[in-house]
């Protein structure tokens, strides 16, 4: 599962939500602080650790 960062337009708070990448765009996310569905996803940095090839 991936973790996504959202911003609520009603209460102006940021929060994280976990869901599968396959569900992106299908999941209706609501703000846990005020319950609003007026949220948008923020761009977040990530890092990946891969095995070093010899």
C-alpha cells in the first residue's frame, strides 16, 4: 500500500491516507479532521532502496 498526502480546502490541514495504487482515482478521500471531501492530493518526495548491482 502507498501513502498519499492530501490537503483539505475547508479546514486547511494536511493529512496522509493509505490506499493501493490500483485504487488511485477510485477512492473517495475525506478529511479526518473535519470530514470534508474537498481535498486534493499533494506532490510528495519518495525514495526507493534497490540492491546494488556488481
